[in-house]
């Protein structure tokens, strides 16, 4: 993935919604899906498009949550005893759930690839950290929780870092491989540019037809930045 693709995805998801998390420990992979993005695999003719994008991390996967209150973690839908066990131990969800899947709808406020300054900002902002998945080959068994957090800033154990926030929680994901999917088809750099251009063409048409008998239903993503 080139830098322009990363910029397109960062901008799109920073105004979108995080809708599901999937962890498959058997294949050492982790999936995140986002919707309501300024992206579309097909030309847009009405407001019924989903604007979805799935991101897959593979090999040496890592998932960590930064939060302030235990109540911020209820979106995972763990029972209280199991959640307390995760918080108070060094166990990971993959030990109990080799396959884990959960749906929700969380509006993203910031989204960055390979941004270690942003990661440091998150570490300083939140009072608690919970590591849910850690399949890194280089992990030392007797590392403390703080050591694991420090290793994130050095990018140890995986090649790709993703960090994003919603409401009162931050998510850190790592892995050796990353792939993007739209409608279950893998997207390369050219495809990422294309699905972004499809939305831009829709945005221009949205404003060109505004106030006419052919205008689209109101779309807040378009309304946020009026065409002047």
C-alpha cells in the first residue's frame, strides 16, 4: 500500500463508523470493517451506498485497547467475570476464543497508519491499556504490560501499525501483512484510488443537482464541505 492509498483511507475512515471486529487465531488474522465512508466500489446514483471497507491484518497480529473506564469496554459484550479476568491478568481473548466476532457501530474520530507520535499521544491520554491479542513472534514471555506498550512505539514484532479512536477509547492494531477489501474483493493501490474517485464524482453531482428537481436526498458527508 503506497502513501497516497494510506492518506485516502485515513481521511475516509476518520469520518466513518467502525462496524465489526473479527479475530481468527487459527489463521493468525484480524479483520476490521468500516462503513459510511467516502468510498464506493460502484458509481453512486442515490444515497443507498454503504461506503464500506474491510482491513485485514495477518501474521504476528496484535490488538490493544486504551481506555479510562471499564464501562468503555462493554461493546465487546463479554460477561463481567471474563472481562475482569482479562483486565486483571495477562491472558488474551484468543486463549478462550480461537475465533472471535462482534458487531457494533462506533463513529471514528481519528485514524492513522504508522503514526508513532499519535500512538504516544494516546498512551499519555488514556489511563488503562488492555492487550486482547498478541501473536508476535518476538514477544518475551516475562515482559510486563508496560513493556508491551513501550514496544509498540518501537514497532517491534510487526510491520504495520494502525491506530484509531472513537468516543472514549483508542484501538491499536499490528501485523506483518495488511490487505484492504471492498465488497469482499481485494483492493490494490489503483482500486483504492478508483473507489475514492467514485465518491468524489458523486459528491460533485450531489452539489451540481442541489436545488433542482433531480437533487439527491440529504447526505451529511457531502453537506459537511459544501461545493463553492
